[in-house]
C-alpha cells in the first residue's frame, strides 16, 4: 500500500487485476498531461496521456465481467456521440457553435412539421379556419369532425414523418458528396444534430403545446349543451393530440 500512495484510485485498482485486465485498466487512468510508471508489478510500463474516452473502464472494475463490458461500451458510445456533435465540453468554442446550430435546427424542424400538416390538409381539401406561423409553433385551426379517421391519423403522423424523411435525404446527399469531396466536420455535425432532433419531433411538439398553454383552447365549456360545447372547442383547438380525441369523441361518442 505504501508503494501505491499518491497514485489514483484507478491505479490502485489496476494493481489487483489480472495481467490481461491490467493493460486495459492502465489506459483508463486519469493522469492529466504527464506520464507516470503506474503498474507496481512492472515499473517499465508507463501511462500515456489521459484519454477521457478510455476512462470509462476504471469505474466499472468492481462489477461482473459482462456488466462491466456493457457499461463501458455504453459510456464509450455516449462519449463518442458527445465528441462528434461538439458537446463534449462547455469550455470549448465548438460547444457554443453547436448550440447555435441546434437552435436553428429546432426552428427549421418546427416549420417543416407544421408545413407538412398544412400541405396535407390542402391536399384533402379540408376547410382551414386559420394558419398562423409563429416562432415556437403554428396555429392551425380546422374542424376535426370534417376529416375521416384515416385523414386525422395521417395529419398526426405527417409532421414527424416529414422531418425524418428530410433528415434521410440530407444524410444521403451528405454521404454522396463526401464520396466526391470533403464536406467538412461541421456538415456531419449538422446532419447528426438534425437526426437527433428528428427522433424527438413528436415529443418536442407536445412539450411546446403545453408550455405555451395552447391546450387551454381545447377545453370545452362546462355550461350548456355538452355536445355543442365539444364541437365548438374542436373548431378552436390547435393541439394535435386533442384534435384526434375530438375526432373520435364526436364521431364515435363515449
């Protein structure tokens, strides 16, 4: 133990590993900017500079072999994604550039989502009472009672689907261009960020619907004729999930 004083926790853990595991654990030790002889049984082994992607191995030394491999691989994957997207460290200029790109992608995704809904409504020749683009969401008003069930489900799906299709085209074009010339790291970062946002399009829409209190226009009045109140609320509601409920409520009843 006296020999291990001053070394990191990972170095002390490496001392009790088998010879096969020791070389892997040594690569994961947290030694910033210098090389040290950290293996007590073999002082000739020196540690290379610290690599945060390999440091995920040391914290899993006390668990089973299968669990250790699974956790290490998952942490390594998350670390790689953060590095590729420029989100590995807030102290790096690339982090703030990534945030700016991400905000632009979120805004573009939102407009693409609602534009696809508006285009499908126009294709169905449904009466549209209002469509007002905004910085966070669009106000699209139409009567969900004037659509068929398949059309209403299509309107619910077309937004996320259009975002995913656009990302697929963007990724394909980027891949083809990269075969011809070097498109640059920033282009791949943009494609990666757009793909990440596309996976959560439906969730982002739902969060903004509730964050902006848009659902308040979907609440029927409590007094008077219940059916008439529901139909009136359906015509003023702009929240996608509520419109689907209104459609089934009015067409199918309770």
